C-alpha cells in the first residue's frame, strides 16, 4: 500500500482521540545547537490533516488493526474497515518531512494493539527514539501508552515524549466490562500511578542543589473519557475525573462525545449525545480544577446530570441564591469565584484593585466583565440588586439562550428545515 493511502486511512482513524493537547510543554534545544523543531512559547500550532483541516499535530495511528474488540471503537477487531500499518521509519519520515514543510510542529502517535501490548509499545517507543536520537527532533511528541504494557516500556516512552497519556475510556469498571471487556480500570490506574511516580522523581531530582541534570521525562499525562457511550451520568464521569486529578495529578481529562460508528454494536446507543453535554462537562471540569468547586456541588442525587441549558456555575448559583449578592469590595476570594460571570483573572484583579478604592460598576466594566450575568449576584459601591429579583419565579428564564441557539445545542444536526422554522417562530 502506498504511503499516501496509509496516511489517509490512519490519520482518519486517529480523529476520535481528543487527548492530544500540548499546553505547558517545553523542550530546550539540544546540546551543541543541533536540533529540529521547537515547542517553545505558546506550544504547538499550524498542522494540516489530509482533508485540509488545520490542526496542531501530525495525529496518526501506527496501525488501525487491533486485538481488542471494544464496542465503541471503529478499529475494533470485529469492525469491517480497511486496515493499514505504518513502519516506525515511515512515521519518522512523515513527521520530519511535514515539519520541514512547516505543516506541523509535533506528533501525536497512538496505535491499535497488535501481537501484544509490549510489542506495540516497543514500536511506538521506536518512533520517538528515532526522532529524538537520530534526527535530533526537538518538537512536541505525545505518545499514547498502553496500560497492559510493562512499566519499563512506559517509562522509556516518557523519556522520549513531552506528554504521555492512557485513555481510561469509561468511568466505571461495569461500563468497561460491558463495552470493552479486555480493559481494566484498576490496571489503567496502576499505569497512571507509575507515570506519576516517575514525573515526581524527576521533579525531585531537579530541585536538588548542585545535582547533575536528570534525564528527560514527560511533563505530564492526560486521559480521555467517552460521553454517552454507556449509561454513566455526569456525576459519575466528574467523580472519576476528580479522582484522576487528585490521585494521579493528570494535566487534563478530555471528554469526547460518543459518535455513532458504521456497523455499530447492539450495545451502543443509536444517537450521539447532544454536543452541549460535552461542553458542559468541560466547564464543570474547569470549575473543579480552578474554582474550588466539589463534584457534589455541581451535581446532586436528584439531578446527577448537568443542566444543558445553563453553564454549571450559573446553575449552581441559581440553586444557591441565598448566598448572594456578594459584595465585590468585601467578599473573600472563594466567594467571588462563585459569582456567575467572574473568572479567576478578574477575581484576582478585583481583589488587587479594591485595596486602593471602592469598586463601582464603571470599574467592573473596564475589566470587560459580562455585566448582564454578574449584576444580579453582586453588590458594588453604586449598585445593590433587589432581593425580589433574585427570588423571582422567572429568574432562571432570564439566562436561557434564545430558542434558535437551544435548537442548535440540543440536536440541530438532526433537525429538519421545518423544525428550524418552528424554532424561529417561537414554537419549539
């Protein structure tokens, strides 16, 4: 099979993996001034997939053949798709050639499992080793590791890659037993723990005074969870993400909405979940990581799924109206972080500015704060909202998006032209 045809097949097969961001990576120039590529500054940018889409990385599978039969995967053993396989040298050649043409600045490489987990992992490591040692490539490399592979091979992958990741796929072992019987949640988390320990060891070695420069190792790890492939609620998904952040110090958990695949398993849902559900999970994830929220605050026993019509922070504020309004001139940081429309940066700016003056609405406008969302929840030097406004029965309705936007978020890809006409007339 020609290399171009392999590229078309294996680049398309890799599009379902979302966990390939490059934020925070930095690899210095090699000693002696030699080297190709860079991850400095803002990270990776400017890459083009075979279909012309602008992407960050050359994103490939080494092969789409696989021993596993995960029901949600287009490349599963029982799937009737055209198979292809790169050699390590072919991936190296593509990466270097694409970089020199200024198409890419890095590589994201994953693979189906062939022969065994260790055999596949050795091939992935071989690509990264050849790029680093033979071609002196200093661009970004993200390797998708295999939890069933030996710790030694996973550690070797980390020594050549800027970021490594292991996809957890589903938040519960029950979900994996049903849809991916060869996979084990416990085994995946053991591999994550091993990577965490290696990262911690390198950081500890770097802090030692007068110690020699420690060998390189990945700056972090990430994972991906599917949304809507099984019956897991948003609460279950976020609880698993919270455990991964706290116990294994992952840099990112990516949420990928399930996409129906050709010749699907009978165990899979017929339709994809609304795209807005994936968006709400990312917003909730941000609140867990940077806004000091707990999973139990974003979801409840009665409502285990996030409100699709409102962002999670606003939905929480509407459930907890008694905590508002918050005085921007006196409230502590943890309270201001919970005000809808106030981001972390603006909260810090407000705290810094109020040391010198009492803040008025004009001061908040200069910070480019979304005043329509913020006003009912704050007190300023020249503004006190009415309590009746917060308690009004139609208060939630004021924040709902327009009907047309609701249609786009909740299923416009399946809507007919007649449906959209009825939406515009307010009948939806």
